[in-house]
């Protein structure tokens, strides 16, 4: 039994309000909250039963009935009922509401209609021809469901609709008959989901609709006999938005994912896919997550490719796991049925970003003080146009460091690697240098094991404005050659002492720039390296190449990226860096660096096929980065050959963004072959020619490319999207994207077309349309492609929701 509250208090307040003298000052007016949760001192557990009524006129018969008329409102914890007239039956705790009825329930549901009945104890009742609105509890953050790692389905913080009738089935459940749903504002029904029968359960935060369709300006787009949907950001099983597109390799492309929520830590997405020129493919993605491990298993299978007449498939497994405290395991395994799979059937709306599929396993341990231990195994499946690579089975790494041992720094790095060759016959363009067989990229074709150890001692010194670091160590390397070895011996060793000195000044001053207070720094730096010469022509080359000269590598000991070659060195790098810092925010406004390396002894350690170069100094390295203001950003680096007066490498980029959604990017990049390193030129017919020596930029460049991208509003609703990457070397567009985005507030339309070069003579194109209705996306999701092609891209409905 619920205690029957007295209505004397509310009735007295109402009578006082009606009979107040006109001469009296108006009483203070309090704005009521849309819902009512009360806590009164001493009320104990009776708070939920307290009832408050207000109206222009209230008549009451104690313990029987209360009639409130004129702006009538009844409140109880978790429920508000209002209307022109309310009849409250105290014995049954029911309310009959007539005229302009509004019922507000906890959880964000508001229902309006002409007539309804509601029981305050059972929370059951109904409302005729209601108009409803639903506001999520996290209205500032729309709930998002992203099953399968694919297209997300985002439910807006506000939704509304109409129904023939709403039945309240309990405190947290409603049933709506002949319902419509939209996120468009009142007066606009651009799109709607209609359903003959819909049940909402706020306990499970799930809705179920039957005989549902999605209409856009009265045109039906989709139909489903039944589906469930979440009322919050929890995952729910059901059909996801279909993917509809077209590409040059697949034709019309339609995929309909079905998401299965197996458990809070397990889910699965099954995706049938129809390609008109290829056939039917079945994809599946299974995800799992536990406190100590998690991962994803993805598969794609096509029983019969119409074009090739063969079965085709792709599989990927990613996994990470903490086996013990400090002991971690990870795996990334990918495999395709053939090298052309990703080019022909991938859902990526752009060129494949990789030429190899890895089989990568890694085990690491950091539970010992100062030690990092690692075991690594990796092999690769070469895709179209890529040469087979070595298998590394295994690579064992041990690193120990102690930064302060009586003021000294101690470091010991060691590594053992076993390289397994794919064989001489599958690595084209074999050449022999010093009795060792190399492929066209001058990589040894023999199998072999390499052991490397590098202990070092560091003596640091520092004060408030300067520093000096002396470092010395011995690099020891041993090789044991295996299968396909053509060298005179199968065992080689190399020992090299390496000494360096790094010193510099840290100077700063407070000054003004264009009337603004700034802090300017001046940081000169000298870096000297000495390494004696050792003949290394007999050593194989497994994973080593000449490193680019840039802001990172100019302060390294070895000019080679890898340890199969270590140059002799008697060289000094001189650099000066200057920074401009905003003292108010601490942010860096300008950063400029000028550096050059001077060779007192020419390097005589060369890669196979590399011609000796006798410079007295390296290219002049210049870099400048600036955040001019909130609108302009600039970044650049230049490698300038002062002897031949040409640019070896350069990159300059600028970004202009005066406001969110207004963006313009422009960049230009040059990357020439490194002087003295052989270049392999492969024609479209597969004929390879080895070209050695420095090549002028106007004859051949590896990269000479302009890149322009933009997101720019044309009107309040239309936005232009575009990107062009043009290669001056090939005189062709490497990658292009163009499109328009239309934002109508509660829906958005994106029309995008892309074209990208696969090889110098082959390209692919794709066209897709995405219609986003509130949070429901229909069509190929272009956001990944847009963010990759247009750095800084923002959805217009994130800017102008």
C-alpha cells in the first residue's frame, strides 16, 4: 500500500495565487524542470510517492479524487503529467488527462497528445495520436555504434516522431503503433523511419521495430520486416547500413553487413557482398577482448571469380596479449590467395598502401631492471609488382642500459637474426659482385645468420647553457652464411671502434616580434664522429641501404640504414637551430635549422654497385617550420647540393584554415636518387636496366610531385572536396579525388569520385554516394578516404549540426 499524500499544501498555494490582491507585489516565479526528482528531509523512503499538483483551479475530495483544470500539472518522482484538465484518482493512483496532454518520463521521453490515462504506481497507460521526442541522457555526445571496425551508425541526441498510439507498458517500456521517426526539426520531415509496431525498452536500452522502412522525401529506400536498434551507445545485433558503390574492377558493388553482439567482449560481423563483374563474396570479422588479450580475425572468400575463373580469399589475424607481467605477445598475419587480390577486390577507396602482406609475430619482455628483450619472426607475401623478401626466423634482441652509473652512461645492444632466402630463381636481375650474388636491388640472395653486439660508454656533461657528450664503443658483427651462398667463405667477422662527441650551446633571449613578446633561442651544435676503415666488401647485404640525409639522420654515426655496412668516418656535423616561442602559451611559433656535414676523410665503405663519391661536404640541410597564426601553417626542408647547385631533396607545404571546415593544403616534393647508388629502371614490359652514378634532376627523379587538397564551403550547405596529386616525372595524376558534400542539418549527402594509379600504365577508379540520415549512413563510407586525401578534413554536420 502506498500512503495517500495530502493535497492541502498544493491546494492552499493555488488558492493564494488566485486570490492575491492586485495591490500586492507579484510573487517570485520559479521555472519548473521538465522532470521531477525530489528529496525532502525526514521523508525516508516516501520520496517516490510524494505528489505535487498545480493548476488554475483545483477541487479535491480527500482520499478520493482531485480535479485540476487550467494549466494543470501533476508531478511525481520520474514522471510529469500535464494538460488542460487532470483527474487524479487517489485509490487507484491513476491520472486521466484531457486536452494538450504532455507526459514526460525519466530517460528523456516526452509524449504529447489529446487524451491519455496513466497509472502512477504501475506506470502503465496510453496516449492517443501522440507526437513524441526523445533526448538521450548524453545529449552533448551522440551515441555511436561501430561494429566490425567498419562504418559507424551514429544515433543523434534528439529524435522525434508521431504515432497512432503509445502504450506505456511499465516504468521503462513503451509500445508505439504506426510510428514515424526522424531527427529533423519540427515542421520538416525530409526523412523518416516508419514502423507498424515498435517496442522501446529503456532497461535494456533497445528498440525493436517491425515492418519498417526508411523514406527519403517520400521515396522508400530500405525495407526490413524486423530489426532492433540501440537507444544508447551499446552494441546491438542486427543489419547494418548497406554499402553501395562502383569501381572499375568490381562493377556495381553492394554489401549488406549483419552484426552479431555475442557478448560484451565478443562480436561478429557477417558481410555478404555482390560485385556484378566478379561474383559473390562472403566476409566475416570476429572481434574478442579480454583483460589480458584481444584481437580480430577477418576473412573474405569468393568461391568463383567470374573474371579469373578461380576461387579467391583473404585472411587477417591481429592479436595482442600480456602473458605474464612484463611479457607481451603480438601477431599480425595477413594472407591473400594471389598477389592481385587487394588491387582487384579490396574495399579501399584508394591505392593499396603496401606491397607486402606480413606474417609478423613478436614476443617482448621488460620485467628485468634495465633490460628489454625481444623475439621477432616475420615473413612476407609479395603483392603485384613487389619482389619476394627474406624471411626473418627468428630475430632475437637484447638491450641493457644504465643512464647514471657513477656519472657515466652504460649501454649494451645485441641482436641475432636468421635470414632465410626465398631463393635465387625467384629474385630477378641477379648480378655477382666480389663473388656474392645479388638481386636487381643489390640485396644478397643467400641465406645467413648475423650476430651483432654494440657496447658503449657515455660521459655526459651539462650546465644551464651548454652540454657535451663523449661516447665510445665497439661494434662487433659476425656472419654465418647458408643456402645459396656463392661467396668465397661462409664465415665473416667485423670489429669496429666508434667514437663521437656531441656538444652545443643553449642560448635564449626575450624580445619582440611585430609588437608581440617572444622568446628566441639560438642553439649551435657540433657533432664529431670517428670510425676507422674496415674492408667490408666480402660481407653480405641483408637489410641495409644508404639512408637519406634529413633532420634525423644528420646526427647519426652511420650513413647506412642497417648494420651490414658501417662507413669509415672522420667527419663533423655543424648545425644551428633557432626557435621562436610564445612565452604566454609555451608553444613553438617558428623553428629553423641549418646544418651540413664535413668529411675530413672520404667514405670508402660502399654497397655493392655503389660508385665512390668524394665530397668534402654533404648537402646543405635547411628546414623551416612556422605557425604564422591560427590560419596559416608552413613546413619545409631542403637538401641543397652546393657543389652542383641543385636540390637533391625538398618538401614544402602550407596549410590555410581560417575556420573549421575551411581548408586548403598545398605541397611540393622532390626526391632524387642518392648520388652513387645504382638505380634499377623497370619498363612496362618488365625489362630492367641498371643505371649507376649521380643523375641530374632534370634527367630522372624518383619523385617530383605537386599535391593540392581542399575542403571549402561554396554556400551554407554545399562544400567542395578535392585533391590532386600530380607527378611531373610521369606527367600523370597519381591520385585524384573530387566531390561535393551537402548538409541539410538532419541529413547530409556526399558524392565522391576517386582515381588512382596502380602502375605507370594502370589505374583504377571508384564512384560512391553516401546519404547520411541523422546518424544512419547509407552507402560507401567515404570518411577514411577523405581524411587520408584531405588532411584536416571535418564532416560538415560536425561543424554545422
